[in-house]
C-alpha cells in the first residue's frame, strides 16, 4: 500500500515483505570504470578533470589555463607549495577577467562591500561629531 502526499510517497511494508530475502545485487566498484566518480585525485595520483567538485572549471573558455595552474600546484614540490606557479595562476586570472559573467570576481564584491561599510561608518561618525558640536 502506498500514498502520495505532496512530493513524498509513503509506502507501508508488511511483516511478510520484510521476511522475504532481498533480491538486490551489490556490484563491486570497478576502479577502472572511467565513469565512476573517483574524487579529485585518481588512485594513480592523477587529477580527475571530470570531478564534479571542480564545478566545470576544467572546461569552458579558461579551462586550459585552469588545468595548467591547477596541475602546476598539484605537482609542485616547492617548500611553499605552488610558489612556482605564479605565472600560470596569473594567466588563469587574466583569462577569467575577460568573462565576468562566467567567472564572478568575488574579491571585488568583498572589497566593494567593505568599502561601503567603511564609508557608512565614516558618515555615521561625521554625523555624531556634527551633533556633538551643535
């Protein structure tokens, strides 16, 4: 017996339903399955460019620059990891600035909001000083 309430479907199972052995088959993960989600780093240490965790950054107009910068960082052996990748990250940033609709510049928004906040607090201070002097 099942009922649909809104978007949810409620199914009632009987005691007999639970006594019957399950016929579900568990399939062992195949590490060689190219479509299997492996996470960001594959078992062999390579970068999984298809990982959903990259949010599509590896494709699109700046995909090559992203791959270059991220690869450099991933394989960097410098004491300060990635310190040898400044040029690649700069190229990626320059590319992304050409496509602000695809790659929103969060830093600019944060700077803008902190400047707005600073201006508002300065105006409030000035208003207090005016009241105090009058």
